[in-house]
C-alpha cells in the first residue's frame, strides 16, 4: 500500500491509497446513472487464479494520482456524459478532501444494469 506524505506545521500527514480509492468510489456513487463500481468483467478469471481485482485503483507518481474505475451504468444513461461527470467528481472531490493532484481518471464501463 502506497501513501501520500505531506508535512504540516506541527508534524506529518500520511493518506493511504485505500483512503483515496474510497473517496473516489463514494464520489462516483453519488453520480446519477452509476449503478455500481465493480470489478472488471474478467475478474472472475482473476478470482479463479486467487487474485481479486479492485474496482477502483490509484497509482501515485511524484504525489500526483491517476485513478482507474470500473463502472456498471444504468440502462438509458448517456455513457460519455456520465463518464465525464464521474471524472470531474472524482478529481474535484479527491483534490478538495486531500490536496492530492489528480491528473487522470480512467473509466471502463464493464456492465449495464436495467432493462434487458
């Protein structure tokens, strides 16, 4: 597990990547049209191989974060516009809550929920 480290006026601050992922997940779930944040469609194969894939991942380089999210969207939702709203929400929420710069939010739509 990686961490974001910062110095404050009275000590230091560490924010784990797990916390960054939870913030991103919550910001995503607040967007209308998102049914779920889910493991990728090939996670069944990964689980068989005893490797569970996360639905939200973050990589940090020089204190700058890049997120990858796997989404299930509701039927009838305009996917490009939804993904743009998710990207903006994740970036602004993570940056405002943690001070960590977010350079990219990559989204893969892995499922569709509703009218089949």
